[in-house]
C-alpha cells in the first residue's frame, strides 16, 4: 500500500480532518493526501460501493452493521485502488475479534475494481456509543 492515498472516506463519528474546525493538530510525520489519478465521479462510486460492502458485515451480538455502529475509523483508497481500512471492535474482548477483520476484508474485496485490501484493527481511540450513526441508534432504540 506504500503509495499516497488520494481518496479518504469519512466514517460515522470520525474526527474532523486536520485543518478542519475542531481537528487536533496534525503530527509533522503525516503527509497530506496527494491529488488522485482516479476521476472524482469514479472515486465517489467506489466510495459508495465500499460503504455498501461494509454494511453487509454485522457484529453478531448487535443487529446493526459495523459501518453504522462506527467501527470503521478510516477508509483510504490509493491510485491503484488498493484499500486500507482502520477499524475497531465494540470491546477488545469481543468474541469475533479474530474473525471480523477477515469478514471486512472479504466484503471489501468483493467490490468490483478493488485491488489489495488491508484491514488494521485498532483500539485507539476506543469505541464508544457516540460513534454510532443515527440509523444505528434508531435500530437499537438508543435515542
């Protein structure tokens, strides 16, 4: 995945990008995304397809997909359409901790035109209910 990531999909509950209001200062070691060689309309279609694929993956203990739960922290697409996803789980001791990243990789790999897929599991920051979308809150009756 060593190339620049021209496309970034903001996940539900994701913090603002560096430079946006409310964003934390950007660490000096992180470079800004380079302009994409993927046409904007194609990148948008790919983004929609990636989100749709992620919405097919469910936490078995919660009847809401992982995207709406806010378990997807970052989706990056490079110029070769390789995908890198940062995700978390609702708790570090989640019984599917060893399986869910593979489910995510399989779902995203099924999207037409996608290259290699890499899924990174992180617990920083830890997940909390504030990351859930309104759709997830409604489904779980958590308003």
